[in-house]
């Protein structure tokens, strides 16, 4: 899917023509540089590799330095591969070319946003898996309000099944939010206003796919 | 990079706020609010005391107006940037010592009065 790499700026809200308030997220996306074009002959599949953000040469691994030099561009911070970048963008997708926000996204498009969700630390099952908890505090309960309850049967199978929902590290996962509407594109500032929430903290990387 | 870029979005709504007179908690205001009924549109007035202003200077800024009609108090929250507000009139400036006038909720009649702020 064609897409861009960006950063989450923050959330705000706008009003539609009926006066309804829409919560939306502002993303600074692009300009991204094409650092590699993969094709079926040499790589076995079609893909476009884009790079976003600046970093110093001394902070860039030598291997990546060479990779960026090949595309005749400065060292970048984040490199992401997009599979099946549609053929309509073929003339834009050339090694070393810069892809801007207005090349890909238009108002009223539907996009998917990928981000790394905020880390929540070690959480119990109520927060982590949406368990209901023990419904009441009386009738003999005293300290099990948010307990998981039974995790399986007894002598058969005499083990706990793999993948049983339990407490543990929560958040910090790659999360994709589907079908968010593009409300507005600001080409001169590389900004795009997207309806709804996008996973991740402010300033974290966001991948937008169309 | 910081959230300053959010101002790019806020900029578009600047004029909407600028066309209303400035008011603060304790003031008595009259809000002319457009209401759509089917295809017809009419203007409803809501007059009362501004109880609080929340999220000031952001797109999410709202203000709460409290009025007592009969024996029943009504509080209404308006987003200041909504296109449905036709007009806001400031009828009376109030002298209050806090930003959120929650204490009005526990009071009735004479006790719920707010002194008028006189211009210097």
C-alpha cells in the first residue's frame, strides 16, 4: 500500500458544517525519500523503501550510510518498507526522489495508521484483557475485586493452556488503526489532520497507509 | 518538534472566537444558539451565569452557563468554536474570586447572587 512515515504531533478538534465536534490527530508526515525500489526480478516481490527524518552522520551505522549514499540522500532516522506501492505512483517512485504528503493523501481519503502504543507497564487482566473482575465487594469477597478467576480445569488437563490471558506487560505494541478519514492536508507544513485517535505518544513515529 | 504545530489548526478558528466579546466566570451572558428542527432553523436564547471556562485557548474550549428557571437549575456547555453560536451578549460583569464557580450549585436564591464588577 502507498504510504508515508511521520510523527504524531498531538490531538485537537475541529467542527464540521453541522457544528459537530470531531476529535482529530495532527500528524507531521514526510517528506520521505525513496531509498530502495524492490522488484520481482531481483528481490522476488515489489516494494518501496522510504526514509524519514534527519540524523547526524556520526550517529548512523556505516551500513546505512552506504545505503543512503546510494540513494544520494542525507542520513535518515527511520526506514520503512511499503509493499505493493500502487503503480499509479510509479513516476514518483524513483531512487532518491522525495515523496511529499500531497503526492499521496487527499482530503476525505481513508487511511490506516500504524504506531507503537503507549507502554502501560505490568497490568492486571482487567486493564489488559478487559476482564470484568469480581462483580461485588460483599458476600464473602474481600481482596479479589480485579482477580482473573479460574485459569483452567483440574487433573485433566493438569496444565494451563498456552496463550491463557493473564496479567503482564501491556502496551508498547505495534497497533494499526484502520479506516481513519483525512480531514485536511497542509502541504506547505507537511501536516495532515486525521479524524480519530492514532496509537502512540506525541512525537512517536506513525506510518500512514492509504 | 512540539505541539506548537497544533496552532496551524487553531489558526483557522481564530476569527470565530474573536467575533465574540470577552467574558469570564461570574458574568451573565445571553447565548444565541442555532437549533435545527428538520429543515427549519431557529435561534434559541440561553441566558445565565458563566460558571467555568475549560481548555482555554485551544480548539476544545468550552464554557458552562448556568441558569435557574423556576426551581430547576440548568447548566449548558457550549464549545466556543461551534458554528451554531450566532451571538454572545455580555449583560453583566460579575465580581468573583475563583475560576470555577461550582459553589453556585449548592446555593439558591439570595445566596447565589454575584456582585457586579464595576468598571474602573
